[in-house]
C-alpha cells in the first residue's frame, strides 16, 4: 500500500463499452452462475437436514437463515481488527482488466458522463457540498494491490488507486463516531458498511485500476474498494454517500445476505 500525489491527466467522459471485454466477462459470469446453481442445490439440501424441515416450509427456513446471518455478523465484527492489514501482492499478479460483476449483464451497463457526475453528501456531515470527479481526482492517491473475493466463490488480484476514505471523511467533517456509511449508486445498487471498516487503512474511494481511470463496466468514475470485505460490499458507480446512526441495509443485505460480510 502506498500514498502518492496523482500525476496530471485529462479527465474525460466514458463512451462505448469495449465489446471484447463485455464478451469475455459475460462468459465468466455464465460459468460462475452454472457452478453456483449446483452449489445452491447442495446448500439447500444441507439446510433441510440441519433445520429438520422441508424446503417448502418457507417460514422456518427464513427464520434459520436470519438467525445464522445475524450470528455470522456478530462473530465477524468481533474478529475485525481496525488496523490489521490484509495481504498485498506484487504488481506482476494483477489481473487486467478486472472481473465484471453486478446484478445484471455487462451489456446493460449504462456509461456515466464524468463531466456532469457529482458525489452527493448527506447525513452526519458538516460540509455537504457535492464533489465533482475532477475534485476527487485532484486529491492525494493511495494505491494497493489486494485480493478481491466474491461471495460466488471466485477471486482475483487487483491494483486500485484512490483517496483514503478516512481522510475523505475527515476532510468533509463527517462524524466518525457514527455507526454506518451508506453508498447509493447510479444503477440503483446500494450498500453500507460499519464505521470501523470505513476508517480502515485499506478502505479507499477508488478512481483508478492498474493506474488508469476505472472504465465503465467496473464503476466509473468512483467505487468503494475495501481489502477486508467480500466483493458485493464494494459498490460501483457511486453517486451519494451518507453517514448515519440508523441501520441503512443495502441491495443484497435487504435480500438476506450477511451485512458485515468481512473480517
């Protein structure tokens, strides 16, 4: 992990998505979906044995799932160490481009105009003035090469650069004693994290991948990148950030995924 001042570069709006990248990632996603269908079948069978109920007993299954999820969140939160760093890797292991993942196909990605984009700020923040992409790009950069781990079972090594989230929160006068930081995105996605993770040394608002501006399929112009959380906790195409003491949930969390999802 390193911190440096970004070199001058021309900030430009993103255009048409590269078709070869789209096709490559589509094949990867389809393969993952096939394998996870089999995994899901086995998981449901194991669940029926553990609970002593049938899969058609929806209420009982949901009750057990929620209890297990809540227990997992508590354990993971207890294990979390605010200043313990996740492993980093050499630049030779960086995957280019990064792997695409979202709750829809890559062809459905809608490019954003970096010239008109703004990061809106709400909640327990003193200076709520929105930030432009140019302003964020002008901030000192932190670079890290860490492993991205997807809840679906795959991973890759990625090289990310951007502003350290703790420094950004301090700069805008955010209440860092609050419980949660919530992110909302241009595609309707949302996600939230605990404040200790937001203040972790390896949590950044990423603007670059492999020292180049993040492109459309991967979250242009701004995405969250954490070394201590699963992939779905790293929202892309961020348009707003809120600091709050009210539990905000998130796209997948509201659908039953573990909220803490890290360590």
